[in-house]
C-alpha cells in the first residue's frame, strides 16, 4: 500500500529528491525473459531530459540510467528491477534565499504543513525531477506491452494557443520542441513562449495521449476500471489539474444518440465502431479502439515575477523564484504522460491474463 | 488488491448485480465507537433513490439498507460493517428482447469481450444500481469525517444548459429535482429535460463537489496524492468521462501569476489564501481551503431511439432500449459524487493520522 | 489493504459476528465461466458444521449458504461473488453473566483493549464461526484449482495422543469424527476426548494439510513466497499457535545431507525427488512435489472449570464458561485448514499466470 | 501488491542480487521528523555481516549502507527512504562449474522452473544476501518503535544441541559468536560446529525473538492479525521451515486450564498475567505481555559433500558446492529475525494509530 508506488501487478515504486545524491525506482512483477538493457530506457529519458531546448529548464542533467538488478545476460529474470540516476547539476544555491518562504502554487506549504519538515532544495521530493523515473518505468512497460501496442503523446494546447486538429500529424511531433502535432502552429508557439519566458512568467498546457493496438478486455469494474486507473496515473503527474477520456467534458452536452458509438460487423468479422466518443473504454474495460485521453497542466509555479506569500514564521513576504525553470512544464509532461499510459496498460495486461487467461 | 474495492485504510468493497437478489458492501477499517445505525445511512440513499421525480428512472426501489455486522448497541466495533439492500423491482422482462444485442455506449460489449459471459439483466454488474452502495459507504465516511468536514454537491450543467455561477446558492440545491444551485435555471432545465425525455433521447451533465473544513495535510506524494485518489474515485462512477480540480482544464490557459494562489498572514494567525485556483490541493496534499472538483457525465446510453449495433453472433442489428431509464444519469450522480468524496477524505484522514499522528 | 481480507488476486473478504443476523464473504478475482452453484459449496460447510458429533459444539446451525452475486445461469461472471449464511441458533443468554469478564486465553481482553468496545455475544467477531466463510471460499478456490490439484487434511495429534504415521490412510479420515488418518487410534481418541469433555476441560491438536498435483513454479520471492502466504493463512485461523512446512522444526536438527532433497531424472523425463523434506516448496516456490504443512491448535479457551480473571472494571473475578463449546477446536479446524490451503494456491495460480503466462 | 514488498503502512521493498552491483531497499510510510542517519543502521548490519567469525561465511563484505533519499538535515521527511549497499566481494568464479546444476534444497530448480531463467551467480535473488536489507529496514523500524519497545533475539538450538532455558541470560548473547543466551553451552557448540564445518556438512537451528514493551492493542482480526503477519515475516526469511508463537506446537498437548493465561488486577491497577502461553497475542491482537516467537532454520543447502542432482538438460549429475558458505545460516538469522519483528511491529503501530487514534 506504499504511497510512492502505483500499479497492481506491474508495480512501480519511486524514490529520491531533486537535490539528493540520486533518484531511482523499483519495478516489480515484470515478466521474465524480456530482452532489456539501459539502451531500451535511455532514449525515453532523453526525450524528457532538461536542457534540450530554450523552452525547458536549463538545468544540465545527463539522466544516465543504470539497471542495478533484475536482469541477467540481457534479459529480465522476474525479480525486481532497480533503476537509478545520479543527480549531477543540483545548484541548491539558487534556492537559498527562498528556503523559508512558501512559493504560491507550489507544494512548499502543504509539505511543511503535513510533515512539519521539508527538503526545500529544488522542491525536494515534490520536484518534477521524480518524473524521470516514471519515464524509465514506462520504457520497461513498453517492453511488456510488445510492439502491437503503441503509445504516443502530443501537446495540443500551449497556454491560450490550441492546435487545429485538422492538421494533426503524428510525425510532426518529433520535429519541434513542443511535441506539437500541428506543424503550422509551431512558429506561433515559439514566439508566444519566448514572450512568456522573457516576461518571467509561465503558462499551462494540454497534453493528449493515445494508445493504439490495445486489445478488447483490459480493465475491470468497478474500482479497477481502466479509465479510473489511467486518470489517477495522469492526475498524479506534477501540475496536472484535469483529465478526460474520449469526448470528456464535451460529452456532457451531447445527446445520447451522438454519444453512442455505433457498431457494425466489419469486413473481417471484427467489430467496427463508427465513432470513438468513449475514447476506447466502456464500463471501465477497453473496447479495442484507440484509447484517447487528455490532461491539463497548470502553469509552472516557480516564476520570476514576485508574488505575495508568507514565510515559515507565518509573516507576510514577497517571493520571486530565480532558479532555472520550465516556462511551460507541459512540454516535458508529454513523455511522462506516455510513460504513465504504458505503465497502466502493462499492469492491466497482466491483470487480465491472471483472471481471464488470455 | 480487490478490483471491486477502493480505499487504503477505510476500505469499501461492493458486490451485486442489478437484477440479483441483493446488492451490498463491506466497509473495513472504520474506527470503533462511532454512533451508527441505519438511520444515519438511509437519508443519503433516499436522495439517490430511483423514482423520486419524473426526471429519473421510474424503477421502484425502496433501497432499504440493513447493517448486518460491525456495530454493537448502536456503535461501531472496529470490525467490518456489512451493508445490504434487497432488490425489489427488477423487471428483467424489459430487457428480454435485447439480451443478445450490444447497446452502443454501454458496457455490454466489453463485459462480453472480457469475460465471455455477462448478466444482461438490467446491465448486471455494470448497472448504476451499484452506486447505491457507494452512497451507503459515503454516509459512514461522513461519520468518520465528523461534523467539521462538510461535503456537498450540485449539478452545474445539464446537457447544453449551464448555471450562472453568480446565482450560486447551496440552499437551492435541496429545492429542485436536479440539485441545481441556480434557482433561476430550474424552470428552463425542467422544460429542456422534459423535451429530451419525451423525444426518447438523453443528455449528459457536469457535477461539482465541494468539501469544506478539510484540514491542511491530507494526501501524500506521489501515488497517494489526494487529487489522484479523488480523480480515480470520480472516474470510477458510471458514465463519468472527465474530472478536474480547482481551475481544472482552464488552468492550461492561465499565466503563472494568475494561477498562483497568493497567501497572506490572516487576522488570527492562520494563513489566508487570496484565491483557490488549486481547488484546495497542492502537491497532492490538502491546503486547508475548500476542495473543489467537477466531473462530466455522458448521456445515458440506454435510449429509446434505435441505434445501429451488432449482436452476440457478430451480425448487424438495430437496438432500441425500452426499459425505465434516467434521461440524465447526471442528476443521481450528485449524491454519488458526494459519497465518493467523503470516502476518499475519510481514508486520507486515517492515513494522515497513521503517518503523522495528527 | 483491508484487514479482513486475504489473497492478492483471488481475494477473500469476510464479515459478520457470531450472534449477528448473518455472516458472509465477498470473493473477488474469480475467473469467469466456472460452473458454480451452492451445491459446490455446501458439502464443505457440512464438514465443518457444528453439532455433527458429540465431540464438537452442540450449537445447531444449518449453515445454509446462498450465492447473492457473481454468477449467471450457473457460471461465474468474473464479478464479485457474495456468499451469505443466516445465523440461526444464537443463544446469547448463555453468555449473559460473563459479559463483563475476560475469558483467559480468549480475545475478550484484547478486543476491549484495542477498540474500547466489543460484541461479547458468543465472542462476536472473534468467534470461530467466522471460519465457515473460509470454508465456503475454499470451495470456490477448489473450482479455480481444477481437479488436478487435490487438497486434503487430517488430524494427526489430539491433545497428547499422536497417530502412528505408519498407519496413514487418507480414506480413514472420512470414517471417524476426528478426520484421523490412523484408524487404529480412533477408539483411544474417543475415550480420551470423552474424558476431557466430561471433566469440563479441553485440549489442543495438530492438523496436517497436503496439496498434491500443484505445478512447479507457484510462489514468488521474497514477500510473495508461497510458504509465507500459507503460513500467514494458517496462523490466521482461530487458536493456531504454530505452523511448519515439510520437515518443519525437525529440520533444525538435520544435517545438510539429510535435508537436501536429491533429484534424479525420472523415467518420463520428469524430475524425480528422492525425498520431500522441503514440503514441496524451495525458495518460496513450489517444486511440483506434494505441499505438506502442519499447524498446532491450542485448547479451546472456553472451559467449564473456573479460571482467575478480571472484569471490565479491572477487578479480580473468577470465570467459568457454560456455553456450548468444542472440547477440541482442532477437529473442525481440519476443513478450515484445507480451505485456506485451497485459497492460497488459487491465488498463486492466478499470480503465476499473470507474470509468467503459464 | 508488490511481491518484493511487505508491510501495510511501513512498507519495505527490497531489490538486488548476490552478485549484482548493489542491493537496496525502499522504506515508505516512515513518519516525519525522526532523527536518522547511517549511524543508526550500520551497527545492525555489522551484527549480520559475513566474515565476523569462523562460523559464518568468509565472504568479505563491508556492507556499508548509504541513505539516498528521505532524510533532510538528519531527520526523516516522510518521503521514501532509499537504502543501498554496494556489493564488493562477489567471487562468481566459485560458482562457475555448478551453474548448470541444481543444488538440492536450494531455490535453483524452482527459479528455473518458474521463470525459465535464473541468475546462478551466488544464488542471485535467492541469496541470503537479501537479508541485509531487512536488517537495515529493521533499524529504521526500531526508530519508529521508540525506546520503550525492545526487540531481541537468541539462538536456542544449534543442530541437535539445545540450550538449557534455566541458564537464559540476554547479556550472554552479545558475548559469543552464536547469539546463544546460555553461556554454558557455548563451548560445546563451538566444538560441534567446528566438526560440522570441517566435515563439509551443515546444520539447522532454532531462533527465538522477543519484543517487550509492546502496548496492548496492536493487530487486527482476521487477516491483519499480528501473529499472522509475524509468522509470514519470519517464514519469508531464507531457510525458515517453521514458526511458532508462545507455547507454539506444545500448546497442542496442553489442557485448557494450563493454556489459559490467568489474569489478576495488578498493584498499580494494570492487569497482571500469571503466565504467557499466548506469547503476547490473543485473537491476533497484542496483550501487552512480551511477544515471543521461535522459528526453525533448515541446514545450509550449499554443502561440500556431493549430492545427487540433475542439470539444466535434465540429466543426472552430482553436485558439490565449494563456495564460501555458512555452516549454519541460523546464526546470522538472529539479527534478521529481530529486524522482521521490528518491521512488523512498526507497521502495526501505525495501523493501530490510524484506526484507533492511539
């Protein structure tokens, strides 16, 4: 029942602080005899890594992952896989003069209130640095899912700027620093975010994650529902404030007729859905259609512009955060969201096999 | 790791089908010496009960709850509390001619696909009848929370019709069949939903749940986050397609300045927040402000108007559902959402006491 | 993490008190499409039922089980199975004059100390009546295990009287009221236990449980070890004070040579073990040999002969228990031990399938 | 539900292989603001460390533990504590010529059978080296328990040699290489084990663990019973084949009168027990008396004397293990048993606080 673990059979436990010696995770329940080395994990970490463009934090971390257990001669053994990344560029001095102040919108105040102590250096445990281990776990999860199941993500809204879905091109996401699937929006986004960054402010974003090739039958009513587990996984990502699946909030305004994904017998005897308002999940169980979800990320709380706050002593103060931060944390949340989707699906694949033998 | 359970220390397990002999739940982890009888639970069930207005299903169920264990002389004993409701008005004949067809938007197809068998009568386990036990569990959770913590819900959007938040009045929610907090909207809503109902269609809704009096410090990073648990709890409710907390999806378009809930030292030495974009949760931990979340409900899938579908044999067919259904399941989802909020908070209250001793 | 549940994938949750209206359990994770009706469960309950001989409690309970959910047209649906037994012969008056006294060796004192309240009627939740639901769960577990895996139990020691293992005959266990596998011991046991009963005393026992046909590979290092789960399951049975597997405590005095179960290549290419000191489990994983364990049951705590104790007020008192009790609870523990073995094996069968696909 | 984790609120997850780069664990749920550094943990690891006498393995490991997360300025922060030990003296060459053979009594055969792959080097994950992390976890658990609760262990049987309990002296356990509480037995034990060692054989042992100062009320019926959790914890230790609490297996032969721990009102108003057959636990809940349990350890499976076995190809072979092994693994199991007791008690202390607020 660890509070720093998720998953039921494919179980991920993360540990580590932003400015501690290292961060790591333990992956339990991984099936044996899966080919796995650091080379399977590192490319995903590189996608999430800080310092890759001027639109993300300039903190320099190589994020070089090491597998410390659970493999033998290049294959998984069925025993727990420990992954670890040494922290390198932890400039705690950046935070020194704010250590007794609570950054509005950040977890400083709640950690202090809950625990009566907090590691203020770089946000400590609350730092988005923790998401590196999610990405590493997701890479292993993808190996469990196999090549038939494909998980991809995209940034579909940057602050006030939305993409035109008519321009959607998955290939485009690899060609710009935003994972934006609408190539025509990229230029405007660059200017927009440069402006935000230079003004010392920040903005939020909306991320979309899609999984294709997911078989019919993953998930379980009522509290092991696939959508419930997916939304919890996404909501657990730093700065996420909303999650929706398929039509999502727009479903509220639909008629029963428009919302119903009608079915026809397909050419090959497979069922054919005429729409996907459900986002690939009905009754908490996958339909075999693409699983589609979106989540909203709030603006980075650490901003240069001063805000009113209080300090540890409860006195009024102002705070301005001068460390190296992402003007929009939503960008680096794309590979994190993909990883969480992969982890939840891997877990449910094993769960389904356990109960239904498939 | 039961798939039909939720909660970590206050643990709810539900069982039962729409047309079986009974439905029930087991509540484990309830603290001892809490005054509890059926009279504490029944009023909440009466709020959710079918047949209370023309806007909800006309199925007649008294939903009379019985406590079968876990209390002694009117107090909880610390042992599991079993609650049970006998099913009464289960008109399985309503469903007879559709039993081999998959209702679009419903869980028929996925249950059959996952398990290779399904109880088609009234939706079986997938029926929203299961939510009666959530409401019963929520009533017990409220006793754990005590009178300081207050959980309330409202319907803020019915199909395309939204309330004017300027008119918000909690008292109004008790005076109309929608739990609508904007009295001025009720007349229009009645006409609108009458039209939907008479046309054999259905619509979705948006529900808002608020908890006040929640102490600072509930929740835990990273996978026991209060918002992650709340989101999963809401998403597990039948027909929910999206959940957001505080500013939610709107946070994506905010600036860092606008999103930050500034703090000042209050008159009594308590911290005073100048806004609540966070919806009462930062870093997965409650701030002491009101917890505010919303969830979107899709339109009822069982509609009179025929839709295209397939049958068990995989053949094309049409389906029209003539049973007694809610034209908008969102209405009865209000007490269900309240109950889920209460259950999650009760669980985290116990978790926090365990780790931090408060 | 329910305290009244066990199992990871095949999950059993029990509820109910000795003198409440009913007792019951919820079984979650059962695979779908298993043929199951009350007739599959009742015979096992009848084995454990009170009042079957003069050597067990004379309380009259028909222990008629009802399946309230989770099956459809005689097969499991994959949804939770609720089982329930109405309590009938609850003579609370038997206990009236002792309700404020703590029976030595019983849970009265610890329940009161922990919870500050207890249902004193017939031991409340602490009553061995709870084991009826374990037996019912075990019957369902056997259906999951299939006919290849056979679970049997026997009483091998009654008070000071041990069987002669040279006389072991499984068939004999069905022919006497003790489940004794040594027919030659039965006469002496009858005289012995009659004496114990008439003297108002009680004795303990040792039970042996064996599972044959268990495939190689069930269990998992280190905290999902099959032997660790089996031990916990047995120790959770009322009055159990010790559990051992294979050579058990005798292994301490063995040499490494004698303890090692040597292996040879068998005629059919299967491995052949030359002994089974391990009791069928090595490194927490089943070897494919018979799984053999034993557990010790202490004497019934409720005895006629007066013992010194204290009361709720903390004052010295004497207590003599006049209710209808088993002179040796170990007898009825045989079917309970079998059931717990079946439940743990069913759980690990599903777990193994999940991770290793077999 | 991780298979390599135990505990409910104080949650221990271990990872690592005997000959991998490192071993480690993650401790979740630790209360905040506990003073903790490596100096609190290292002394316990030193007790378990290999190479401390001629009676334990001569493998040279400094077992220097590092805290990688979860503390700040010398105190716990409430976030997960990662502990790690680098492996140093891993002489894989010792094992080379046996890598395709299954050592009788060892987990080689079952790991291979379950996973279809195994890390044969030093036993891989099955190595007792894993217990170093249990000892480290136990050191942290002791900090949670506080100074009032004291956990101690002793070796009470070495092969065929038992102590005379009349000579029990806790202080003696620190003065000999066996943790033997009977100083008069030590000389004979030395000669005996020298003989065993020189003959290339091994023997088993019995360990006793005691916890004093445990408050009334820890544990919970029926599947969160303190004794069930304790026995599972002990049975999960490498080579353990039996566990008993209080009178244990001897309880089977007791009369109800002798087994009942009578109570009297003590001088200070506290209850006074006149005996402790229960070993400090009734109905799964601590009585406030000393908790006393024993577990049996089988002889080391890796012995010099050749045994018959098969190899990976299923062919008959002989095997003789020439690596550096303990002639009696029971000796080093004493600090491991203490650690497991401390971990289980810490977990139940938090659980009790959660439900009962004490």
